[in-house]
């Protein structure tokens, strides 16, 4: 007999989804990457063959921020995490986790990469993959009696109101992160500019730029310049840190010669730190939404159980709605000319959007394995 009573929490789900959407947008605009957890885990474990090491480091930073934030989150809000009953055995968790990983690898994504980012891009693969693995997970959770193994009481959930503290936290996090992220984008655009394809760069002849805004350096092109730091237009503490010849110079990793700084090195350092913070923000969004609890996820995946809880749909719907306009603007689908500041991410030369568009066998097998594994574990 179960002893976990599920509550219906659309308010928590919507607020958590808003924070997830903001994190997704920041990762795109700053680092040019899809916020896909399975891909970031792959980067952490060594990356795919041929994967650029700098890009893999950004993905690994995302996972590091996500995992590191889980520990203080569990200490501050222990009710946001489940203690598994004996009926939920290690064999079930291992088998389900293996299938989820295999499915995400075959389909190149999971609930974040396909469910949020793919849906916001209106990707055909995602629009097929996400409903498919959800339906398969419904069958898997029902057949394996996921809710019973998690100890969930077979009763209809009651509506739970959002506490004022949670409402304030979510809105401050979402709004503050968006503001800080936008400020960072503006600051980087001003002092570490990346020039869109087709626009002449300082030191280039305006006609030999390669895709991504990088000049092809040859007899007629000069190498990318090292930009001098404006010493007075930045906040005093930051100006002191960046100014060359000061008592607090930049580390050697990001310094250049000739009285300037290595723009690419500084961008890479900012990419790592920003991705780390985005991972932390994503973890907080999951905690607020309740999706850190397998009992909540399992309640969604068990539609025939009296304790069915559709809160997860609210999470995904709000996250997609929050990120949809930005993805569409980046893709140039809003019917207006894409603003110049969106032609490239702030900290790198190009967006890394998935190139696959076809519906193939790997996508179908991925949906099958992911759905079965998700339905087994929650």
C-alpha cells in the first residue's frame, strides 16, 4: 500500500517552466547551444567523435552546474526530492536508466533537447519524437505499475496553491536572470564583438570573410585583431581587472600581447562560467516545478491511475512558450529581418542547431527505448 499522496501543482509547474525557458534562451543567446541535458552529459563523458573540445567543455560546465546545485537544493528543500521505498529496487532503476540513455543517444535528445528546444524550433523530428516517447512511457509505466512501485496512493490529487515565497523566488530568478543575461549580451557585444557573416571586420578587406564571420587569413587579410579595453566606460572594479598594466591583470590564459587581450580566450572563459550558471538555473527550475521527484513524473506517466497528475505538461508548455519567440527570431521566421545582434551568439561565432530533419529508424528506436525506460523509472 502506498503512502505518498500526490498534489496537483500547475502553479509550481508553470513557474518552474518559466525558469527553464529563461535558462534555455540564455544558453542559446550566450553560447549558441541547445540546452540538451543528454548531449551535455555526453560532452562530460568525453564528447562525440570529432566534437570540438571547447564546445564539449561548455556542455560539461552545464552538467556541473546542474549537479552541483542539486546538493544545496536538497538541503534547503528536502520535500522536493523523493526517498525511494523498498518496492522501487535498484534493478528497475538501472534497467530504466540504461534504456533512457540508449534512447536519448539514438534520437540525439531527451525531454529538454527535443521536448523544449525542439518544440520551440518547430522541429519535425521533435514534434514526432516527443509525443511518441510520451505515449510509449504511458504504456510502460502502466504495465510495470510504476506508481505502485513508487508508493503513490491511488487517490485523486488535490490542488496545491503556490506559496508566496516560491512565487517570489521564481519570478525574481526568471526576471533577474533574463536581465543579467541581457546585460552580459550587451556588454560582450560592445567589448568583445563577433561580426556576423558578410559584415567586414576590423583588419579584414571586407570581402574575404569565411562563414561564421571569421576572416580567411591570407595575403589580403589580417588576423583577427586584439581589441584594446576601454578603461573608463566599464564599472571601476571591472575596468581595473581588465586594464593592461594594472596591479590586477587578466590571467595569462586570456591575455594577449601588444597591449590588448585575447578576445577568443576571454570569450571561452565566459562561456564556461555562463554555462555553469545556466545549469544551476535549470536545476532550480526543475526543483520549483517538482520534476526532481520521480513520484511527480510517474504520476504524469500513469494516466489510468487515480493519482494521475498532468503538471509536467504545464512545465513543458510554459518552457516552450518562453523560449519559442527567441528560437523563431534566431531562425528568421518572425516575418521581419533578424536583428544584427541575433545573427551570432554573444560568446561564439555560430549557433549549433541540429541539422537532422528526416524521420529515420534511429529516431523511432530512440523513442521506443526512451519511452520504455522513462516509464519504468519516472
